[in-house]
């Protein structure tokens, strides 16, 4: 699996309420002709990889939904949604939890990012890493077990 910083959407991004990913992937559509572009990697599939870096904490039975979106604007406004996760319970969002999905085919606008939609109650802690790669991670992420 090759990982490129330019394909990173979130890097241990702290999420306590609904938020867009810190970074976006620039498909350069528009810059090279056409307003949209299929980036799903037909010959070499691309993957959306998600990892929990810091266990989520909330007073309520909080859930989160992750969406993969594209937009003509870097702020991910007026987005097109390409994929939506099922509702993920707070109890599942523990450090080390990860999943990967093949990037859905379709026409993506210039900027691609993730959105974390927190429901029921806000998190008081939680951090996530999301990136686009050419494969599924072959490692297991573990929570840090030391004090700084």
C-alpha cells in the first residue's frame, strides 16, 4: 500500500462535533478540462481507509456517520456525496478500529474530502485518520499505552 500525504484527508483530526476533513484531495478536474473526473482507479482500484486514533468519549449514546464528498470548493461546500457509512456507535469508535472501502466509481468534482457527522450528543474526545490509497492497510493500529 502506497500512502501519499497529498491523499490524506484527515491526520489524527480531533472531531468533537460535525466537521469536514482537515484536508482535501485535489483531482485537478477543471484544471485539465471538464468539471468532473472519475478517480476510482478502474485498472488499479483506490481505497478509502479510516482509522480511529483516539477513542471517542461522550456522555450520551453518540453515533457518527462518515461521508465521502466532492466539491468545486476546497471548503467542501455544495458537495456531491459519493458514499455514506452506516451509523457507527460510540462503543465501536475505539483506538485501533479501522475499515476500508473501495473508492466508489463516479464523477468527482475537483476537491474530495470526508465529512464526519456526529449525532445525538457531541464527543468530548476522538481523533481520526482518513486517506485514499492504492490498497488496504496491512498493519494494525494500536492505542498509545504510555504517558507523555
